[in-house]
C-alpha cells in the first residue's frame, strides 16, 4: 500500500515537466493545457508512488493504473485515457519509451450517455426572431445580436468584442480573428444583418466614442451575463420549449453546426466556419445529429488488458 508520506512529497517527473514545456510550444490556451496536465499528473504521481520510472514503463502498468481509478466517473476515466495516450505518444517520439499511446489505447470508447449539445431547429430560431419584443428599448440591438449569433455561430466573446474596425461596409464583410493561429475569419453580411446593424447604430445605439459596436443603454460593454439574458429572454418570449436544453448563446452556435450538417456541408468546412482549432471539437458539436453521426463516427479507445 502506498504511504501517505510519499503522496505528500510527490515531485513532478522530468518527463512530466518536459511534456509541459512541449505543450507551451503548441501555443494552446491555458485551460486546455491545464486540463491535459491535470489528468497526466494523476498518472505521473501513481508511477512515483510505486517507484516506477518511465524507462521501466510497460503497458501492463498503465492498465493497472486504469484499474486503480475504477471508482472515478466514466467521463473522467475516458478523459484520463485520452490525455495519457497523448502523453505516451510524446514520450514515444522522444525515444523515452518503447511503445506509443496508440498501441496502449487503440480505442477509447466515449461514454454511452455523454451529454449531447443543445440545439434548436430553424423553425424554432425563426420564432426566436419573430417574437422579439419591438417595444424593448434595446430591440434593435438585441435583434442584430441574435441574427449574428444564429447566422455566424460566433462565440460570445467575439460578439462582445465586435468593433467597427471588424466591419467592411463597402464589401459587406465582417472579419474577426478567432483562433490561436491568428487567422482571420470572414463572414459575408446578408441584407438582413447589414440592415439590422445599421438600424441599431444609427437609431438606437447611445452616442459613444467606444470602438465596440454593442453597448448597454448607458454606454458600457455588455457583460457575459447580459448577453445570456438577451438570448434567454428571447427564448422565453418565443415560448420555445427549452426543457433539458441550454438556451444561451452557445446553443445557437451548436444549432448552426447541426444546420450546416443537415445541408450536407463537409465536416472540415464546418470546422473552419466555427473556427475550431481541431476537428475533434467539431465532432462533439455534431453528436446531436444521431443519423449523420453514423457517417462520421470516431472510435475513441477503450483500455483493456
């Protein structure tokens, strides 16, 4: 049995630290890096407390570790296996171990009852727009925001930080840097969205020197909670059933992904439209479409002895 003293004085292995530095070179978001390292840390400490070095690591030891965390949830064990597989692949390429993560985890089955992304049909989204209250003093602003969320699938932060410099009125384009590679995504403004933006800017937006397009009635930047309320209140007014479904701005992003898939838009194009850094994220969005998912199903490994 592992002593509590060893647990207390656990130090990161050199392999763990090297992998952490490697993740820094990928320029990934901090929360993504922390998520990977959190799962690797459990495995790394297991080896340390059992006095196992990576030079002596064997697949059977990894399977023993997976058995040792059998009390964790299926989702946590799945995430742990995915992160360990990436870690092992790194060590294999560095010639620190004699096998790859793919060999240890050729398949990782995703949890059967994983939460499906919330999404809404085109008919429901039309109701969302049609039932927006024109008596609201922020009606024109809220209409423009909803149209942008629905038609472009932008993240909340992109709409929140949308500036006049992002809009090319002459070419009817909105251009935003959306991913870690600083690539610019260009969205063509439809007549409806162009009119909604101009109507808001000219007839409702408070006079302000702010570069931000969307402001509160007193000229401040809209908070994340403020954006959530805009979308949630629109759902409520449209009397759309949101039971068991999220009804914030992210649900509109999911809805666009499903709509594009139903139009037979390719998975790579959907990835580019949503500005995902990797295609695995796009597959998560598309899990809600059970019929189409069968065409694209990813087999995500199940550990076995």
